[in-house]
């Protein structure tokens, strides 16, 4: 099987232990995130993916929109399909270190992100927030970023809890294109 082929779900029949009748959906690409190989080696701006993304094209960096002080980017390891991050361009770790202009634009981008996601994906609600520091759950604590996670009625199921797997119905490139176009018109 080549790297680009999508594996078929496996039947649990024949696995050791009690047969459970479940199929297995393998997502080996997630191990890069879970294992930490994709995380910055240190907290410097030189190692920071949020500092590197704006240096790429929008498509390569998964950037949906660029502002003067902040930008919106798709989360490479989303909690839900269409999970956006609002990031300041400046490499700053703590919300209290943002300028008033950065706070204002971050807030405006969060509002716009909600409008765009509703228009494109019909989200029923959102989880919005920041994890300040590694102890609070920030995967990349050195560069502040606000999560805008779309939610739909019934979107929570056993996969993330039991299987540590998330089913994503669209690839990042498709979502980036849809959101970028909608951002211009909303």
C-alpha cells in the first residue's frame, strides 16, 4: 500500500481477546502529534509553527485570512472539522502581553471566524478559548493562539473518547479554500 492510499477499516474478528464486533479506523498520521515529533524543539520564534505559517502561501500554511496584527489558520490537528486558530503575528505567549490593537483584532477575527464557519459549515455552536501555558493544555505554549472550534448537535461520539480518533469529512485544503472565499464575503 502506498503512502497516499486510504486503508480500509479492519474487522475485529481474529484479534486476540474478546471479539467486540467493532471495526478499526486507523489514523497513523495522528501519531506525529500524539508522539510530539511535530512540536517545536524549543520555545523560540525560529522553531514556532505559528511564526512560520505566515511566511508560506495561504494554501501551504493553511491560512484562511490575514489581518494587520493577527491571522486565522486551520488547526493542523483539529478537535473538530474546520477548527480554526486565531494567532497574533508576534511571538507572544501570554494574553496579558498583547497590545490593545492585537486584542481588538483577535476579537474581530474570532467574530468573523464564527460568521464564516456558520455560513460554510452550518455550525450549531462553538467552543472558543485559549490554553495559557503547557499546564493548561497548550500544545505550543510559547505562541498564544485562540481556538475557534465548530460544534454540531450530535458531533460528540465514542471515537475521540474510546478510540482516540476523530473522523474528519473534509481535508484541510478543501476547508481552507472554502473558508478563505467565505471570509472575503461575510
